[in-house]
């Protein structure tokens, strides 16, 4: 089973606190006592997820914004989302 079907919704974990720091975003998970430093591209994805999005929609936005092969951008995005999901930073909702 594909972990991120095109039409699944991606949601931020609403229990995390986030703050911009220069071109990064720092997220705090107070329940786990952990923090995450998101670089500029990761911070951009976090900001885009202020409104829940489908995988397909997020991919389209990133391909339109960043230079690179669409397949590579999509693969990088999926790897990043999988890492965020494993850490509890995002949640997904399958249709």
C-alpha cells in the first residue's frame, strides 16, 4: 500500500508549537520534549500545510515553485513527508 495516496489529506499536528527563525521554522513538541529545525524548503512546506492539502496539490505547488525535475521534487517531498509522519509532525487522512 502506498503510504501517501495522491488524494490523502495531509494535516499539521496541531499540538506542535512553531516559530519562524530567520528563514527556518522551529517546531516544539512539548509532549515529547523535542524540537525540530526546518530549513527554508521544509519551512515552506510547513507553511503550506497551514491549510490541509492533498499530496497531489502539495506536489503541484512545489513543482511550480522550485526548479528541478518534477519526479525528483515529488520523490523528495514524499521522503520528507514520510520523515515528518514518523516523527508525528504531520498526520494523514486517507479517503
